[in-house]
C-alpha cells in the first residue's frame, strides 16, 4: 500500500496559519494524503506555539506537529507537551525536557506513521545533545510494526542536515529539514530508500526577510540599532514536500516540492483564518 505524506515547513504567524487553513484541505483531497506533518515552532506571533493555535492546526487537518529551538518560548504549551500524543519535542534535548521524543499516528488505511524531531548543533544557540545519537536511540525503541518514520531535522547548517540524511538512509522513510525558512532544490530519494530535502521552506509571508518585516530587519542590519522584528503580512505561501512511501518496506517511492501561493487561486482574500 502507498501512503502519501505532506511535510509542511515552519509556519510563521498569522499569514502562515492563513495559508495552511486555505490550502491544506485542497492538498489533502488532490493528493489523497494520509498524514500531514507540520513544524509549528514559529506559529504564535513568529515564535512558539500555544494550545489554542495547536487546536487550530488540528482542525485545519494537521495530524502531527514538530517543533524546534523555540519549543518552550510560550510557557502555556507545557501542559500540552505533557499530555498530547500528536506533538514532539526535539529528541536530543536533555532527558528531563518536557515532551515526547516520538509520536505515532495511525492512518485511516491502517499503517502507522512515526515522527521524530531533532535539533542541529552547528550555529544553534540551544544547548542540545548529539542528534545522531538521539536518532539512533529513538529508532531502537520504536515498535516493530511501525515501518514509516519521518524525521524533522531542525538545523542551521546544511552540512549537518545532509549528514543526517546519509546517517538515516534506509532506516527512516523521510528526512526533511526546517529552520532556515528557505526551500532547497535538492529533494531526492537516497540509495536505500529515504526521501530527503535539506529544507522545505517557510509557510508564511514571503514579502519579508524570513517572515519578518523587511524594513525592520534591514534597518537593524544597517544601523545595529535594535528593532522589533514583527511578522510580515504580504505574499503568504504554503511550502513543503509531498512524499509517497511503500507501507510494507517503509521506503519512499516519490518526493516533490510543493509551494502554494496566491497565483494558485487557493489563497482567497482577505487574509483571515477560520476559527
């Protein structure tokens, strides 16, 4: 059986939520999606996640949620991380860190999908353990009936992401990168069946600097004067990758980038989210 997955890149603020709410129902129907995975660490005003916004994502059709270095930016998320079986924290944080290191979703056709989140260490400010060792540990503890495994590698350095792809080739179904907010054109299926892309890009306002207002960021870079990097508003897009996986072997058979913008006709005016 073929299982179709959608991995959505960092959802940034209200424009990102708007893009997900508008485009996701169409993508689910058009591509017969069985599982939708979304990185939501920037969804609340550009940094962090709240229980209310998590509930919105679930209503929009998101099945599993990954996070990154901003996971604890909103303290109100702690109870959700303690109880929810649909959201994961980076597996290479301290052992006592709040949250699950793996979440398993049973698709309607039957096959289960496990999702794991990892933090890179190069050029990252978060104190984290070795992501390679953490990945090995989580995989060793997965139930044997879970054949489809998706890894969100949330990292700054492309070299670290690529290395993780090779490290996990043949042992997981998908390794997709997040954090840099810029989509890469290196999507491929590695020799032993793992679908890989260095970064799936941002879901949010593209008339911006990585989702933030251009004027504020440019002013700070030119003058060194601090300025609030408010979330931008224009040119919302949903970006991610579509991956097809053979449920018996867990090997990927297809990967392609997806980018939904206003030109697609799927993002209507005005930029408002449904409740």
